[in-house]
C-alpha cells in the first residue's frame, strides 16, 4: 500500500521558502503520495478563549483531519522573530484545543530554513521541544541555512554536503 506524506511550510507567504523545502523533501521519498498543504487554506480568527466559546472553526478540524491521513508529516517552519509564524501558531492554538495530540502520533520530519546562516535553528529548537508534547514522533530534523544560496527552484538543494545530509535523513526514515 502506498504511504501518504502530508507536507507544509509553517508560513502563509505565497512564496514560502519553507513550503518549497518541505515540498522538495517530501518528493525525495519513494513510492509515496504527497499532499502539500497551504496554511492560507486554514485561516481562522486569532485564537482566544472568548472566541472558542462560539465553537471551533471548521478549518481547525480540517487541519487535524489532514494530519490523521498521513503516514509521515514533513514540515519546515518559518522563523519569525525567533519563533513560529503567527499563521502557524494560530493553527496550532486552535487545533490543540480540539485535540491536544495535534500530531496524533505521526512520524514527523521537522525542518526549518531561512535566508540567514542559522537556517531557522531557533524555531527548530522550540519545535523539537514542543511538538512531542503534541504527540509528534520526530524521526529526523534538518536545518537549511542561507536558503537563497543553497536552493534553487529546478534542482532543489544545490549544496552537495547539505543535500547529502538530507538524503541520508530521508533514507533513515522507515515508512
């Protein structure tokens, strides 16, 4: 049976470099189907307990349903001021109120990239600590520094060492 990968970038940018990295990485896996999510399809009011009294947005349940379908979740987080983007954090806030185990025990390849030399390592560290508390099973992590120097639209990761590092992580993940 073909395994399903859900991939997304933790950004609402229409040209999200994290969505590009997650999409590229998801397609490195053999014999899988890949569905790439766009966070813009899960826009909801900014979470507050006052708004929760009116019920949960359908988009929150839709996001949880997508995670449930996955055999592997490939996510690359955008770093905004050292933490999650507001768009991703809002989805996490809403979905965790429906099910604290947002990631439902799914295997996850957790990544980050940025234009800078640290490659989103601050948000990656936050997520490495936080996501297992939301029932993610982290099976690999990867940071791509200096996105615009190390990635192109046609070839993906063009830095040989970084590409090899990611390929080894992908090979180590048993679907």
